[in-house]
C-alpha cells in the first residue's frame, strides 16, 4: 500500500506582526480525501511534532470534506500527535505533501528536516508535492549533487498577485513565486484563486486552496 507523508507548519504567528496563523485546513483535507479514495495510507507530520496550529479562518465546516475529517477519530488522533518531521524515515514513504497556510513561510524554508526528508523521498524515486504556500518548503531543498530540487522545473504556488490581494506582501519574509524563480524554477501563475496545478516529472505543485484537491489527484495518478 502506498504511503504519503503529509506535512504542516508548527508556526502560529505571522512574523513580528503578532497576527495568528497556522496551516490551512482544506489544503490538507482535500488532498487527503483523494489519497484515501485511492486506498493510500497517510501520516501527518509537522516541524516540531505534536499538535500543530490551524489558521482559524480556515475552519470552515460548511466544507463537507473538512467536516468529514474533523469528525474522523483517526484523523484527530494523527492531528493531535503529528510526527516530528526530522524523525521521519524517507524510506517509509512513497510521496511527501506540504500543505500551505501562511505559517509555513516562517518555518518551512530553512528547515533541516524539510531538506533531509524531501531529498530522501525524491532521490528514492518518490513524489514531492505541495500546494499554495506549501512550496515554500521546496525553495531551499538541495539534492545530493548540490543543485536545487526546483531548478529547471515548472512549478506554481501562491502568486504575487494573490499575496497582494490578501495584504500579505509586506508581511511575508519573501514572495514565494520570486524565490522559486531565483532558485531556477519557472513559476507559472494563473488567474487569482483559480484551480491550477503544475506537474513536472515527480514534482507536483498547486497554486492556492482551490487547487488542493487537484494536487491530490495528480499525486494519486503518479503513484498509480
């Protein structure tokens, strides 16, 4: 059975602003729904382990997928006790998936755990995937030859225009699209809030929350 390591932030504040944040719930649950429907297993991890912070704005239980997982005992058990990412063994997983939410912008990019585990899974032939701000995990990941994982790849992620629309441009430590391009990727931006996924070999990225389910579908297709 295929197994996917799903990673969320441990950061609960937007830098020095004091504004609370965390991961975005639907960016985790919508891919999980696709993974479960395909018969795949999943594990939940975060940078620090334990119970991770959720962006309160994302707690939308009119979203049937969010409600399904929130009411699921298995999900809640995993959510309350996420694995510390550095302790994850890349050999145990066929894919890694990074959910977004503004929190990731402060703890994903320079995480030694992100670098180690992502490289390990990718170099074993596994899938690397992320959605919205989740590709912040990938901006600094280097392969064993010293090259950036994203170099020469077609990617997407939260766009500069979307960041501007949510008034985050002056808050985030860097603009995600710009940083991906700086490290050799080609970032593709669709219209704000549209469903947009880029698949380049074994790298899958989605632009925003509306793209989360499609990222899950793309990962399932590659693993199938």
